[in-house]
């Protein structure tokens, strides 16, 4: 896999992969693409991928009676 995740096409692919990965595991992740424009140091435009995850893990939509946090169980080696 040799995508450039900083351009628009690569960022869209990355967004889709992140959302699908966590959806399959029962989590909702909100991923947004942010156009950063031209960056002189990179000598190109850049697209940032941002999400609502915390420390690399999503948060479940909470019920009023349920507080849940993502578990590491079942995620080891699932990349």
C-alpha cells in the first residue's frame, strides 16, 4: 500500500478505511477531511484527516444508562 495520504484522493481512501474498520467493530467514528492548502515546506497542497477519536480509539455513542469505553480485547493484531 503506497498511497499518499496527504493528497485529496489518499485522504478520502484513509477516511473510508478508518470508518469501515471501526464500523465493523460496532463503533461510530466521525472523520473529516480538512483542506490545508499549499504548504511551503511540503511544496504541495495538503489534506488533513481529523477524527473524534481519543488516543486512537473511538467512543461509543452512549445510552443514558450505559457508559462504555472501547476495549482493547479483540483488537490485538486486527489491522
